[in-house]
C-alpha cells in the first residue's frame, strides 16, 4: 500500500516537472539578465555591463 502511494507521488511529481518545462523552457523566460555580449561576463541587474561596451 505504501509502495503504491510513493509510486503515485513520484509519477505526479514527474508530470508536474514536465508541464513546468513546457511553460518555462529556459532561463531567458524567467527574466534573468544573461551575459554581456562583449566580454562574456554574467550581468548583474538590468543596467549596462561594467566593461562599458555592452
């Protein structure tokens, strides 16, 4: 009985994870700033990069 509950719980969590990936496929959809195109360093915040080029 407990094994069935655990298996159903794990299957449910796997289904939720698949739907979560379909809605949010990558890091850009979460609003993360990403990397500077000029120097490649990760950007902190939404302002320009500290290298002054991007």
